[in-house]
C-alpha cells in the first residue's frame, strides 16, 4: 500500500515529538507574551498623566526580551530537529536504495535516484523550520488576538475576519498547485541530474564523437524544463503572498477608517483603537506565517511523494534458509524475461558440475550474462528451478548464495578511492600481503608499485586505469574471496593477448578445487573448458567440449571460425 505524503510527513514529525512538543510550548509561551504586550501598552496609554508608568515600561521591555530569547531558542531547536530529520530520512533512503531489487535500478536512472537523496530530502527541512510548529504558534497567537479584539470591538473584528477568510480559502486552494509543481520540478531536476551523470560518464566518447553540441542541447532542454516548473511555483507563490499583504492592508485601512470614526463618535477610546490595531498586526504576522507554512508543507509533500516512490518499492527479499557450502549449479527448465516480457532464457536445463570449468558462448543477446545474473540471484526465474548443489535457490537467502558465488561483471566496477579500498570491498580482513598477492596474480603489482602502492588513489569509476587494468583489478578483488563458485563475465574482453594469458593462468590457478563459470567471447578462453554451453536466442543449442561441439554444432563452428564468440 502506497504511503500518503501527508501521513508520511506526520510520521516523520512524530519521530521528533519531544523536540517538537518543546518547540510548540515555547511558541505558545511566546504567543502569550506577545498577546500581553498590547494590554500593557493599553494600560500605559491610559495611565499617562494619571500616575507612574515606569513599572509598565519595564514590564513591556521584559516581555520583549523574554519573547525574543524564547524565539531564538525555538528557532535553534527547530533547525537542529530539521537537520536531524533530514539525516534520518537520508539514512533510511540510503539503506533502502542499496537493498532494492536489481530490476528497480533497471527502471530508474542513477542521476534521478541521487536527486531524491540530495535535493528532495533537503526540501523536507522546511516542513520543520517553517511548517507545522510555526503554524501552531501562529494559530495560537491569532486565536488569542481575535478573542482580545472581540473584547475591544466586535464590529471591526467581523470586518477583519471576512477579509481574512476569503484570503485563506484562496491560499489553501492555490497551495495544491504548489505541491503538484514541486513534484514536477523535482522530477525535472532528477532528469537533469540523470542526463548530466550519463554525459560525464561518457564524456570521452562524446568528445571523440564531436557530440558536445547535441548532448548540450538535450541537457539544456532538461534545464529549461526544471526552470519552467520553478517559474510555475514562483507564479503561484507570487499570487499567495501579495494576496496576504493586500488582505492585511485592506483590514488595516478598514480599522483605521471605521475605528477613527468610532473614536470620534465616542464609541471606543483612543487606547482601545491603538490596542485593536496592535492586535490586528498580531493577526497579520501569524497569518503570513500560516500561509507560508501551508506553502512550505505542500512543497515538502511534493518532495515526499518522490521519496515515497522509492521507499514504497519492496526491498530485495532476505527470507530463506542459509545456503550450505556447494560447488555445483543446475538449471532445471528455467525461463526468464525482463520487464518488457520478451523471453531472454527459454526452458534452459543444464548441469554445471563441481570443480569444472564451464564456458557459456553464443551470439550477442542470447542470454549468457543473464544466466550468471540468475546464479548470483540478481533476478529469480519466471519458471523452472535453479539449484545450488542439491538446494533450491528459491528457498535460500540471497546473502548466503552470494557468499558462495563470486562474481566479476562484464563492465568491471572500480570504486573511487584507493587500490586497497577496492580490494578490501568484499574481504575487509585481507592483509596487505594478500592484496599484493592478488595484484601479482593479475600482473598489476608492478603498475601499483610504480605509483603509491596500495594507497594509489583511483579516479571516479577508476578512470585513471585503462580498461584492461580495471578488469584485472576486479579480478584481483575476486581472487581474494574464498568462494567455491566463481562467475566471470568476459574476463579478458579489455586486455591484450599477453595480459590475457596471465589472467587465464591466474583464473586457472584460483579455480583449483573450485567451480568456474565463464561467459566468453574469445576462443582462447573456452578451448580448455570441461564443458561449453552454447546459447542461441535464449535456448540451449548445444553442450559439450570444444572438440565435440566442432563436430556437432553448426552455430559453434561458425562462432569458432570467426575467432569471436559474439
């Protein structure tokens, strides 16, 4: 069930009810002190020329000082609470984002998800600093001022309330537009962030292709859309705030005109008129606060809608039993498709025996990488069974499966940070000696020794390394893992023939007593495999050794003859 933005906001506020309750109390006390000031002024005006007034002046000064101190402390309390709430929301969102099913990342762009974590959560801050608490204090001041105004002159109060009511209805109606436009504005900012992220990742390709102008045009269009949504918010806000000012100015002029006439007629005294005007100001200031709070809360709700779109996504399931150590994998009539329902794997049934080297080959798009993704439990089959040893993977926890299955993806992931940071990602307890051993296995030791060793800082996404070096570093990270089953998706696709042989030797050495599954595009990677699985359009087109498939599989012969297994 999807969360209501307003209920989500209330739940967020409830987590800080202690601090917010204190802020409300301070606000109410401040309102009371403010309401007392016109009464003291009324008494002071009435006493002038009739008795001592020094004590009244000191009382007024005291009320002003205490009210200011309480206001400052309330502001500090609300700001700290707001920052704490934003931090908690970001913690929850970070935790949730890192645990979503892989299919969710397939649907959302990275830059947009980052925007929800940064920009959207920041907007929530205003719901605390300029939202409900301020509105409560302002409302208390308004109610108190209205009651005291009624005690002075009911007729003039009726005129003021008529103007205020009309304005309030207009503001509440307009605020719904602000929520809608805020959501759209944040979506536009997310599109811009996603587009810029994509452009920066591919900046070398863009430069080499001379595509700066076309990419810039697309990004400018995203920026223009964000600007347009921001202008719409400004347009509605520009109608709200002048309406508030116009209402209060109109009320003030009405009170001065009618009040002056009533003073002249002797209906009320000058002191009463001054008191009424002061209370009118005490209505106008909170009214502006309340109108501002309505606008701010609507903006926060628009941001919360976007955050909830992600938080309402079910995280990757953690249910199941811990997997027992295993060295074999079996596909039993497995079919799978991505979100577009186009079959990627169809009725796949193959055995990957323990301690063997299995290569998966086939034309591009035949489902090779998908098989590895299913073994790693990034996705679950639409039908059929997948077994780890004799254990049905559907009943095992994903974490325990991934503890048994090591994986190096096709586009080797290198994180910004040091070489040590990257190597220790999966094995945080590995020693420096073990790290150097892994680098030595993939022929990266000399390259790192020439730099700053394990403390060599790598650029964002490892861009200071070549493609082959990034792939070898990812392989070194895998070698540090004590996984009985190793999955490699095109492990030598970005290296030269010399380094390819070194990597193949390292893989073979690490595969002793382990099960190795390799998606291969090069003939040299598969010729010594214990078995080769040939895929064609998601179906198993053949299983055997290189020699047997050269005799029995026309597709394999074609791929092998071109020395490029697509």
